C-alpha cells in the first residue's frame, strides 16, 4: 500500500519518509522543492536503499494531484506541505492562507471523492498559545494563535476534523512541540534558508562561525534562569511517531476516528540549557548576548505525552545531547558539500 507524503523532502517530512520506508511502506512524495533540494531525495535513497516515488509540483495544482492519485493506490496521507516561517506569514498572510489551506483542501477533495481514509496532519503546539497549566495535555484550551502561520495550523485542524465527521474518516492531528536534530547519518536535516529563526539552527550556525553570536531573546522571564522554556523533541523520534499514528489508524475499522496527540519529550528545557548542552555535546563554543524579548514569545511550553505513550506505544528516546550531536554532524556535512 502506498502512503502519500506531501512535503516529503522537507525537514520533518524527509525523516518520516525514511522511517516509513524502513517499515516497509511504499512512499509517494509530492514536494515543490520550495523549501528543499533534490539531494535530499538522493540521501533518503542512500540511507534506506529504497526509492520512493517523487513528483515535484505545487499541490495547489489539483489536476496534477489527481494524476498522482490515479497512478498509485494511495491508502493514507501524511501532510507536511506548508509554508512555515512565522515572521514571513505576518508579512504575506494571503499567500500563507492560500498555500497552506488550498493544498490541504485539494488533498481532502481527492480523499473524499475516492473514499480514502487515514489522514495525518502536521500541527503544532502553537495552537495552545501560553497554556495555563504545565505540562500541556490534549484537552488544554486552544487560543487564537498570534501568527498567521499558527492560524493556518488551527484552521487546518478544524477543516480536517469536519472532513472526518462528515464523511466518517480516520484522521490524526499531531501537535509538535519543538523539533530539533538531524538524521544520525548526517545526511538529512533542516536546510538553512537565510537567517535562521529557530533556536537550534541559529546555535548551529553560531558554533560554525556563520553568525557572530546568538541573540538570546530575553532573560527576564519567570523561569529558573530567566530564559524561556520549551520541549525539544528529536526529529527521528518525532518521525517514528508518525508511523505509529498511521499504523494505528490503518489497524482500526471504518468508524470515524479523530486522534489528537501532543508530541514532545515531556521535559522543559531553557534557552541557556540548550546552549550549554550544545557546547558540551560538541565541544564547541557558542558566543551569545542577551537581548530584549522577541515579540509574541511565550514563557513556557512542554508536553504531557501520556496519551501518545499509551495509545501510540511511542515515546521520545533520544537525549538532548545526543540530538544536538546530530545537528553538528549535519553542519559538517553541509560544509563538506559546499567546499
Ligand atoms: N530564541 C533565542 N534566539 C534565537 C532563536 C530563538 O533566544 O535566535 C529563543 C526564543 O525566544 C524561544 C526559544 O529560543 O524562547 C525557542 O525559539 P524557537 O523560535 O526555536 O521556537 P518557538 O519560539 O516557536 O517555540
């Protein structure tokens, strides 16, 4: 049976494709390469010794998507394809709504018309905003997200839930906390696209000398060391959760299923702790300076992962230090490619 992975050459998508192939699934990737490169496909093939099908096009082109569904017996989809830069989403809201929601609707139309079930959506803990209670479980109230990006995730969740209810389908909404790390082979990771916005890619580039120093956005938060706390989940562990979520849906009969899972480690880690762990794990220095707070940042977010452990038989296995070692390996690989 074939699984459609949209955005399958992206950061989390490519790691998930590897885990799906290792598990024996046939994989069909659609990715428009807007945030990736062809060599990622080659590396997936090297790592797994298998060849996924690959179609490079923009999923807003429904007629091309229809051809993919005609050509393969698709039995499920993991939908990663989306624009994800929070800052850019504020500047280009209409583009973000169009890209992130049209692609989703096009896939759901194919699912609806062909009677396909098993749809997995890549969502985010951003839907909780600053939650009142830690750790955050799946019943925590949703808040209107600050960014357009966050809103597209929340709207996506609603659209998919309505799809499941109306047509009796099985869906899973996976709310990621902060994915970090790279493949242990050093051949897959988050591709640098301009100045990084997220913490770990910025730390990586600072250690590599590409950036002079890390700006720490505030040390006056109400946390132990004053810097914000997040739940950093290793990308390969996260990828495995997708395979578990998909198998769970596939094993259940035909009734309507709306699964929601928080995916994290269950542990909160501060910005300064990440910097220290990176320095120790890789025996490098990360110069930093403390700056003013970044607008829209929350103080603390970490997951309650009981539901994922119980129902997906999944939990994060890789330590922060181990995952930060893979980040450095990925940086060295990128360096070797540009020489
Ligand atoms: N952060 C920072 N400097 C950076 C990037 C991020 O101090 O260059 C901090 C940010 O303020 C936040 C944490 O690192 O507290 C994680 O930020 P990221 O953007 O990676 O994830 P998110 O804020 O979406 O959880």
